[in-house]
């Protein structure tokens, strides 16, 4: 055996084992041979929140949390945000390479052609309550799409998989726009495949009764950059949900609906919504020190938009977003909550509590301010996250389902409940 091994001694038995190390990992199943006797199931590893467990091998996104590096297929996020477009990045993530201009034109055309949705989805959205959260509308409508494309169940067929990945990326923007319009009580705008992905989305969201709505180019580009920044982020909570649901060979609409459900939570994609609510609650720059005191004392909840499971230095996306903020505010006028956010960041970054715990602003700390300045209500913020993340979800799903190592996800547990006990009839219970 090479020296790429780990030697473990089980002090319960005195036995020593040599476990291979592959790509910096030991395989959890190799621990199974470590047993105290024939009745022992074998050693398990316990990691309830996946703090130190790799659940897949992936070629899509690389993050170095200590150095603040984020790469899609090897390309730094800063370069993509500066030079690329959302659909070009979508092509890159979904196919592994940057497209030629011909490939990009074909991809753009295909995606934009697929933005139309069945009229029955419109009916489904209309049937939901007027004040339903747009994320619950999105999750329901995306799950319902599986009924419109029953062949999507053929997950072993790569052509069918590819067709449904394209549909998901395209249609999620239309459904998201419908979710927004429904919550406002406005008529739905049909998609226009002559526009860019973000231009079309903004038009579906914003157009009222003008014959032609033209989004402001700075805002269209700002949204495009935000979509690039959110397109994938390796094995986060929602992506893991997509992989786990997809591992049962459920169709990709059902798997992505699970991803949307996971993204809904305030510790994940709901954080940008929570940031805005927090800033409003603080209300004024002068209240910031008291708010920070409460957070530290555990009285005021968390400082939303701060901290990340992986980034322990800074979130490279947050730095890009701060620049986009300035460009957007030049068009829309400054969001008055910005001063509170800047003051929160200033105080937190020099406070021992946050420094010691390596808590820095994450992607969501400033994105909500931009979305609000662009006229989106806070409950649509997570939806604006889900649209671009669909690119990551479908790519990770494809990678999982086409992997030779693909198996249904099924963790183990540490059972701490009762041992065997006999049933007691109702009359004998007291
Ligand atoms: N405000 C105050 N304290 C915090 C925060 C925060 N935002 N985040 C973590 N901490 C503290 C915890 O209380 C804990 O302190 P302790 O050691 O004294 O108990 C310590 O920092 C470590 O926190 P964990 O919860 O163990 O860190 P974890 O990696 O599990 O959580 C998470 C990461 C969920 C992002 C967390 O930092 C958080 O809740 N942040 C606020 C919500 C948020 O912005 N989420 C968006 C994440 S980015 C995204 O999903 C796109």
C-alpha cells in the first residue's frame, strides 16, 4: 500500500487498520471493518450537518473558503462577473467549457424558446392564494411541471435529461415572474424570446400597459451579474437536497422543487429577505450599536447576511455585489437602508465577537438592497436567488445521475431510543 493511508488503532480491541486516502478523504465505508466482535455492525462516522463529509465527487465548482476563492469550471467568479453573461456562464456550468460564439447563439436561442409555459401552469399559479409566498408558488409550479413532461422520468436517457435541464433553466424565470405578478395582483406578461434572459425576466415582471417595456441597461446588467454570482455554489443545502431527491431517480422537476424548498429557509436563500427585514427593524444608523449588543448577547437573533459555512475570510461574491450596489444606486437613487448596512458591517468587522468567529458579510448582505432598489418586494428575493441557482441544480443533478458511483442516498443513524419492549393495551396504560 502507498503512504497515502491512514493508520487507525481501535483502543477497544487493540487492533490496527490501514485505510486508503483518496483525494484527501478516507471512505466512510472503510470504517465498517473496525468492529469489536461479530455482532458489531462496524464503526460509523457521525456528521449530522455534513460539517466534514464529502457526499460526491464534482467537477463543477471549486471554493476555497479560507482564501475567498470561487471558481466555476476553473474560471474565477471575478472574471466571469466582469466579462461574461449569465447565459454564457449557464452554458459553462452545464457543459464544462465556455461556448464558441456559434454554440452560445444556439444555446441562447434554445433557452429563450423554452421560456414559454403551458397555460395550465398559469391557471395553477392563479389558483394559489393572493398572499402566498412567491417561493411556495415557485416550488409548487416547478413540481407541477413534471406532470407536463412525463418523459422526464427517464433519467437514464441523456438526451431527455438534457432537454429537461434546458426547460428548467428557461421556465423557472417565467414561473418566477408569474409568482411575482400574482402576488401583486397584476396580469401575467408572456415571455419574449427576442430579449436577453434578464431583459425578458425584467419585462415579464415590470411591464404594465406600455406597448414596449425597455429595462434600464444598468439594471439589466446588474441583474445579470447577480445571476452569475448565484449560479452555483457546490454542495450547499439546496444542491444537496436536489442530489438526494434525484438519487432516488425522481424526475428533475421534483428534485429541483426540493431544492427550491431548501433554499426557502432563512439560513440559506431566505437570508437576503431576512437581511432587509433586519435593516428595517434596526431603522436608523444610531440603533446599530444596540442591535450588535443584542446579537452578541443572544437576544436579537443573528446578524443576517453575516457568516458562512465555507467562507471564513470573506465571500468573494459580496465584494462584487458592493460594486454593483453603487452602479444600481446611481440609477435608482440610494436605498436609505444602505447606511445602516454599511455601519453594521463597519462595527461588526472590528468587533471581537465577529472577528473571532470569522463572520464576514456573505453574498446576501447587500443583494437585498439592490433588489429593493430595483423595485422587488422582499418576499421575491429568494425567488431571484432560485432562478440562477437552477443552473447549478440541474448541472449537479446531471453529474450525480450520470456518475458510475451513483446510488440512492441513504444515511445511517445513531439510534438512542428504547430497546425492544412489548405493546401494552390501552386499558393497562396509565
Ligand atoms: N450572527 C451572529 N452570530 C453568528 C452568526 C451570525 N450571522 N453566524 C454564526 N454565528 C455564531 C454562532 O452563534 C456560533 O457562535 P458560538 O460558537 O458562540 O456558538 C458561531 O458563530 C458558529 O456558528 P454556526 O452556526 O456553528 O456556523 P455555521 O457554519 O453552522 O452557520 C450560517 C453558517 C448558517 C450561514 C450562519 O453563519 C448564519 O446563520 N448566518 C446568518 C444567516 C445567513 O446570512 N445565511 C446566508 C448564508 S449564505 C447563503 O446561503 C447564500
